[in-house]
């Protein structure tokens, strides 16, 4: 290895370390703040390491019935929304990937155009539609609203992944008498776990972290999701930084579990995409 290559690698290593610190530091700060007493959490200048470590903030959260109910509500909404979205997106993406029909490119462009529309522009139309359908203040309304916003992106992701699967495998299955649905479920789906895992993670992260739609579509405190329930820690004149940080840490746990569970498939999907590119 030449001296020039060593210098370049050293520079890249330093840049990556700085980027890693920049990325991890906010998470570390939130976790540290959740372990501070209310007085220390509000102190200035702030302390990097707590002078007195306390788990009182977590204890108060777990004793708060409304917060625990909102956490369960988020699971009730996020899990079905994710499963429904991935199934619909996979079927649509398979159609775009394997079939030729008039207006295919225009329809695919229109689907991606829907994804480009900001969430705030969709809130009023969705609110009026769900009001007429009687879906306001219901879990079903929020679940369906998520489909409108995240399905277009998933179709794009899964279509690109299905395009990498040789069509000869389906042709061989067709010669054995497999129907279209059998080819999809027994040939395409088993080979698509990397792409499906990426789609699942993106969808679940969106459904779990979304704030605007559930705040507008749900009015009952008993149906409030976790992200909206955390908002009550932001007071008019003060913020309970300890409780808010503890709630953020708890809110990150489901996302981390999903990422760890799909870690291998996620890496395979990223590697497959880089190889194709």
C-alpha cells in the first residue's frame, strides 16, 4: 500500500468517525438526559454525565396509564398498517415488474408523484373523506391513511427488487403448472426477503413515528398513539426534559427490535442494490 493510499484511508477513517459521533451523539444525549433528576435536566450549562443517576423518569412513565395505553395503541396501529401496506405494495410491485400494459410508465410515475405530495397537503382531504366514511377517531382510519402515504414508496422499492429476480424461474414454475399466484407466493416471495425486510422497516418506522395524521384523525384520549401522547410533556412555559427523554428512549425500542430482527435481510438488500447499481 502506497503512502498516498494510506493517507486517503486515514482521512476517510477520520471522516467516518466524526460522522458516527455526530449520528450517535443525539441518541446518547437523550438517553443521558432520561437518567437525570428534573433539576439537573433543566440546569445550565447542561452536564454530559449525570451527577446522580435516577430511573425515576422511567418509573413515572410505566406508572402512567395513559402513556402505557398510548404505547399499546401505537402497536395496534403500526403492526396492521405495516402488514397491510407490505402485502398491497408487493402485489402492485409484482404487477409493475412482470406485466406490460398500456399506460404502465405513466401510472408508475403517478404513483411516485403521490409520494412526493407533503403530508400536510393530504390531511384536509383525508379528514373530509374519513368524516363521510365514519372513520374519524378510529384505528382503521389511521391505518388506511398510512397506506395512502407509504404504499407508493414501497411499490418503487419492491418493483426494483423484483426486477432483479430472473423471470426464467417463474417460467420454469409455469411449465410445472404453477398459477400466477403460486409463482408469486412460492417463487418470488421466498427470494424477496431482503427487499421485503427493507419495505417492512420503512413502513413500520413511518407508522410508529407519524405524528400529524393521528393527532388530526384521533380525538379520544384512550386512542391516542404514543408519539402524540409525548406532546403533553411540552408545556407552555416549561418542558419536562427528563420524562420527555425517557419517553423518546422507550419509543425507540420497537424500531431497534425490528432493525435487529431484520438485520441480516437488510444488509443483503443493501448489498444486492449496490451490486445491481
